[in-house]
C-alpha cells in the first residue's frame, strides 16, 4: 500500500482527506492488508470450514402475534395523518 494507491482510492470514492488523515489511512490500510496477507499464509489444509466458531444456538422467543401496536393511539399523537396514513415531510425532491 502506498500513497499513489491511497490517492486512487480517494479519487474513485470522490473523497478528500487532510494530509494527517491520509497518513493515518495509509497506516490503517497497510495494517489491514498485512493482516490479510498473514491470514492467507496460514496452512488451512484439512480444516473444516465453520459457519460459526461455537456450536451454540440462539435462544429465540416464541413467534407469536404481538398486539401491542395501537394504531389509534399512535395516530392520535402523530403530527399529520390522512386516510389512516402517516404524513411525513418530503425527503427527496
């Protein structure tokens, strides 16, 4: 990883950084690339791939209908509603 690669990445992503931030980004990305290179160098021949490192299943609550949503209550406190729908300001013109 070098400064030219950082410049190209910043150009492609349409970002700009201050010089100090460029140096930090260069160090951070170099560290990440070094870690990936180290991981690639490890012999994993014969190691079975895992989806999860531990054989633990997540305890889930029962999948039951929830009746706690009171539409009338929420519409009573909503700033604007029309025909049962919540009106919100336009975000994209």
